[in-house]
C-alpha cells in the first residue's frame, strides 16, 4: 500500500502543505481558520495519514520521547510498578517512553544508550532493580537524566528518587513496638546494599531507644535475601535461648522462610510469634497465611516522580528554577494479619 504523504492531505483538503503542517503540529491557532482546520483534520483522518515524527524531530530537535534504561526492572514483576508509574505519567503529558532492559550487562547498556541517542530521545530515566549508589554511565553525563531507585556517588549533577529506607524501617519497628514487642529479632543481610545497611541501622537505633540490652543476640545476617536465608535465620533465633516475640525481616522473601521456621518449631503466627516483612512483594505478602504485614516499597510513586521531574526539566530547559534534587519517599505500612499485640506472661 502506498504511504500517504503530507501533499496528499493538502490536495484532499484543498490547501497548501504548509497549512497541513501547521494544523497537524497543533500550531494553527491564529494562523488558520477553524473551517480550514476541520477540513485538514478530516482529510488526514480519511486518508489515515500518520506524520513522520522522526523527520519532524530531526528538524525541530524535539521528539517528545524519553529513553528508560533498566538493569532487570522491565523483566521483573516485583518492580514493574516503577515502569507503570513512569509510562502513565508520560502518556498524560504527551510523551512517549521507550523501554530498554539491559539484563545488567554493561555492554548492553552502552549499546542501548547509543541507540536511543541516535533516535533523538530528549532525556533518560535510569532505573535500578534495587536501591544502590552508582557512578553515572559516561554517555549520560551530559544528558538530561533522572536516576530511579538509585542515586549517584556524585549527586550534584542529576536528580534521583529513592525509597527512604531508614524512615520506612523505623516505621516498621514502631509498629512492632506499639504492639507491645521488645524482644524483636532482626533477619537481615550482610551484602552492603543501601537498603540492607539502612534497614539494619533503623532496627539497631530502635532497640537502643528501647534500652534493650544484648540486642545483638537477636540479630541474624546472611549474604542473600532468599526464603531459605530467612528460614535459616529464623530457626537460629527461634531455637535460641533468647526467643524473640517478633521477627522483622529484611524482605518478604525472608519472611516467607521465617513462616516455615515458625511452623516447624510449633509457633502460631501471630498468636505466638509476630512476623514483619519489607517490600510488599506481589505473590508473597498476600499469598502467605496469615497474610504478611509489611512495608510497601513506593515503586509506582518513584516512577511517577521520575517522569514528572524529567519532563519538567525538558519542557523548561531555559528556566533556572529546576534544580538538582535527591528525592526520598517513605514506604507505606501495610497492616495484615501476621502481627498481633504481645501480652507478657504474668509470673
């Protein structure tokens, strides 16, 4: 089928190609009569004309397109809400997002960024599967870029948005404490991620504030955060001489392992042991029985903020009011049925 050209629309509407261009680029106000504009749009619809946006972007240097580079986010359901938040925001503001998942391969990342630059994207969102600090990819140093779920070691050049790990973990500890728990066990990770370090720090500070002595005997750390790691940690704590009344787990996956351990030692959840997770991971937190109380990582909100911020920058490049910002968003407490008030035995 022959591709419909701008000149075909002009001929059908009885106007010049320049007039068609003004109408279809939404620049007709005050230049073209309402009647002529209606004729042009009717002709374009009838002929099913699609403007060549690539050619237009080469002329104007405006493609209204954002490149979103992710390591493994696009292929992981858990963090997919980051992409959903960014995409929905972009659509509402008339922008298009092109997703590229690099599978955490630096060579793929370099190729992806170069390919998007060749397609005249106006800016980038760089998304990470987990909260980490990094050095910006060299190709993005001078490109408008927002870092999503990660931040830069040199944060004075680009904006970023991340979860407030410390404040969120503190909320989780406050929740357990308000339910009467003092002997709270921590099952965490030694892997030095931002989340691992900050959540652990919040636990320690809360136990110090409670003036719980010897709280380190209530801590178990492992390198990974899978269900089996949570199981091993919970078994150690629940079989120890100082059995906790509640467990705060670094992740929902670890909490899933803690459920198994509690079942094996004959403890009912939450009547005899309360368990708190972190992430609100789909297919885990709600699927466990009883459903898991946890902290909701603000994936959607972070994606929304990243897209809003980048589009603001791209649409106001001459404004000095858009400053570099390191945004943190606190997680939401999701109360389900795995935490119950602790009633100390009278003796």
